[in-house]
C-alpha cells in the first residue's frame, strides 16, 4: 500500500510563550508512535508533515493526540489534512488571494472537519474596508489591509467559542506546507 502524505497542524504551539514544544522533541515523539514515518517539522509553530499507511484517520488523530498529551501535556486541537486536501484548500482560495502581500496580510483559518465553513463565516466578525472573508473547503480565507491591520477584527476570533475548533496559518506557511508535501510525494 502506498503511504499517504499528511500535514498535521497543532493549535497554539509556541505562540505567545505558551505550549512550548521543541520541534526536535515533537518529531521524536511522533516518530515513536508507530503510526507515521518520515516525520518532518516546519518552523516552530506546530506544523508537521509525515507519511503513513494507516487508513483509519480517527485512529491516527487519536494516537497523535494521546502521544502529545502524555509527552507534553498538550490537549489542544489536532488538525490533519492529506496533501490532496491541502492542494484543494490552496486551489479553492478566492481569486487573487495571496497576490498582493505588500497591501494585505493573508491567513487561512483551518477547520477541524466538524464545522462547516459557510456557517463559521457568519460567526466571524469583519471590519468593513479592512477585512475580507471567504469560505472554502475545510478552510476560511481571511485577508486584511496592512495599513489598517490594527483595526482588523481577526484577533476577535480568539474570544469566540468556535476558536477551539480552528487553527490559523498565514498564506506563506500554507503554500510552503504544500510544497513540502509535494516533495514527500515525489520521494515515495
């Protein structure tokens, strides 16, 4: 059976001095689970790529969550996406999203799979003339004017009940994770 490439996003790792986990330690713990191979981390914010022949996604997710809880006391979100799902998230972005980094900051709000993007979009406040929000498949695309970033409502998402069911990555990180995932596919 050909292995599947996954992108694992951990919520709240190494942000604001909270949930400090060294990426070398994260890689070691995940490698020891026996659920995955070829584990690789990207930057310090809980982005992990790996391959697996495990076909039961719930078993995989639960195994990762258990290993993180036992080894780091981490009990926050575990977001799993296949490389194909990451491709779909990128290809489903609104036209022009990410194309004017000198004018806008671009973020992708990843959903845990239990939430519907269209329903969530209605709950996230935006400031007219500053923020733009579009729902997609398994993600919401959020952009804000750099010149007005201090007025953006993106930071209000942390106070919403839905916040525990999402994680946020900037567009550059999202694109880089896609590139790294494609590299893993090429090596298989």
